[in-house]
């Protein structure tokens, strides 16, 4: 990742002001609002509650979620973990934390954590090629990768082993971490769609969020919320507000360069158990036409995802994401050609989600830390490595929020203030 310019670096103010935390007017506790109950928001809440300076007597956390926890990519991603992922500033910390969490909470059973092999496959799925190969050709595939048809594979290579690659089930992992955060007694989950951020009269600080409560359950409102005169929205005051809504970030912060890339995926219960591999493929399907599905064998299912697209704008919520049947059926078709076990398996999910992408040539993201507006923080833009980098992001955000600076990793090059200027729009 290319570093920011020297002038940009000089413009970044200190992240360690050494100022006492603000005090919430309602009950004297510092109120931290996290917008978004995906894996980034949930891990931020979890590591806040585990920080030495956090106490339920002095702090409280409200997570506001527009639909359900893990309803976006956090519940529909592949869940691949790798030491060779990006960004390099964050990956080593996060990979280590994944391992520690799995050891502490029996991750193998709770969220299907395990190490696995990763290989690259090049093959030819065209009808002409399949007909011409009357007998399988031994190209030396690993013996335990016996669920991939060798007759359609032309070459392969090992990308990484169990020492540097692992996996989790994203939905199970996110929900487990949310439960652990809530066990602190200081985390309240509110179901509501955040409509906007309220800035101070000078426009240099964020003071509260306005949201439309969802449903009629007790979780649809917070005791500190002030209902508007029309009864259709509520305002929640916060001392520190963290935006962790992934591809929806620019809906709240229009100048933030984070957009969404839609990704389709399917899950298949194979006809028999298959070995633990992540497959990165390049498959010829016709003259001049190639596809590159990624295939991850989980503990009890196989996850297959295709290439991303940006054909349609991001909808209002995760419930409104359009799933194109033909994209899913294409994945079903080619997965069946690659593996007889997948062809004879049971399709359990056809789905799509949006991945948050940072639209800045000089960085691959994510953006982690404070913004130009006081009390406002961002943790977004993790692209396809959100699950991988969530624990590291959560731990660093907890340090920034409670200590004023990141201690566990140097993420200064990911500082949001390098890439956009936050603040109210003209007329607000």
C-alpha cells in the first residue's frame, strides 16, 4: 500500500490529546455509541468491555443496528483468515487474536474455527475439453483433495499451509462475540435505522444520532433516547460515536470514500464430508471466457463465492439487497463441474452482500480511527478481509477510544483524517 504524502501526514493532528473523557449528562457514565452490529462493531464493543480502563460503572455502550446483527457481509462472507491478507499493519495482530479467542472460548465448536490449506487451481470446464479427456490425468493434487475432479484441472500450486491460514463461520463468530460483549452488562443493542448525525452548533463535533426505531420490542429503543415530536424518530446522545456500517458509511458521512461491491455466494452441504481446503480458481468455461470462484470447505458445508459487481446502488438496508438468481445458479453449475461431491450435494443458501471498499488509489483500506469531527470515529472499508481483521480492529478502536491512541499496532497510515474531511453538509 502506497503511503500518504508527506503533506497529508503533517496535517494529521495527534491521536493522544490526553484529555479526560467527556461525561454523559444522563447518568454520569461515558456513553459510547456504535452504529452497526456487524463484526467490526461487535468486536469493538467486545474489546471495549475487556479493556483495563473500561468499567460498567463509568462507561456504557449502545449498538444501533438497522435490521439484525450480522445481517450483511458479517453473516454472508467466506470467513477466510490469512497472515498474507492486507493491510500488513493490522493482519498479524488480528490473526493472533483469532487464535487466542478460539483457544479461550473453544472456537472449534462455537464458530467452526480451524486451520486449513490453500491452493490455486487452473482448469478447463468447457464442454470440448471435458469430452476430449477420456481418462483422468494425474497432475499430483494432494491426496486429501480428493473431492476435486482432476480431469478438469490443468495446473495447481500451494498458496499457504495451516501455519498461516484458518477459517471461521462468520455468522456464528459475530453472534458469539456479541453475546460475550453483552455479558458485561454495559452493552445495549438497539434496533433502529440511523438517519443522521447531529453536529454541534459550531459544526466541529458530533453530539448525537437520530434513528428510526425498528419493531416494537424492548430492543427497539434506548432509555436515553428522546423521541421526536412526530413520534417517528429518536435522538440518542453520545459522548463518542463510532461508525461501523461498512458499505453504508457514506450514507452517514457523504465525504467518506467508502463504497460497496456486491458479492454473490452459495453454500452447499456436500454428499460426503470433504477435507479442509480453500481453493482459489481460474477456470476456462468457453473460448476467451474465464471465471474465478473461490471455494472454501467448512466443517459441515462448502462456501462458494463469485466475483463482485457494482451494477446497482447500495439499498437502504441489508434486507433490501437484491440477489440475482442467475449469478447464484452459475455458481451452482460450475461448482458441480468441479466436484462430484458438490454436484450431488444440497444447496442451503443463495445470497448476496456488499463489501466495503475504500475508493482511494493510495490505500486499500480500511479506515480506522478518529475523524476531523470531535467525538466521531470510523472503522470501515475492510473489503473482503473484514472477518479476518475484525478482532484487530476492535482492539485498536478500544485503545483509541479509551486511551487516545492505538497501542497494539501502528495504524497511523489508516487514519481516516488522511483521506476525507468530516463535518455537516452545507445547510445542515
